C-alpha cells in the first residue's frame, strides 16, 4: 500500500524586524555577546503552510498568536474540508509541527 505524507510548519514574524532566536542559530569560533532591545509586546503575525506530494496549502497569514482553540477551529473549518475536497484523506498521513 502506498502511503502519502503531508507536513505543516509555521513561523512568527514581527513587524519590527526582529528574528525569533529559536529559529536561527549561528555557529562560530567565538561567542558573540550581543544585546538586542525589543518591545515588551511585539506586534507579530504567523505564517502557516502545509505541503505534500499533491501540492501546497497556504500560506495562511494569522494576526497575533494562534491559540490551541483557534488552531483546532482552523483545521476543522478550512484545512480538513480542503483535504476532503481533494481526496487527500484515505491512505494519507499528516504530520503537524
């Protein structure tokens, strides 16, 4: 039986241009001591996308933080109907990040 896989991932971006230090690592011979001044409450948005051998779903842009309840609502109302509409449910595996 052929198994088909789909994957999703997301990333937050801030409007002030700061990068998420968890997503970017720098390796060097010396340890750099850098101070970054940041706002306490950054205005940010989330970019979410899924990909499989059948193509790409997204990108989806979401303002602010995505709660578990809103993510579940998004999956139930947008993503799962998309999968059913493109016959991507039976025999498929979806791995979310």
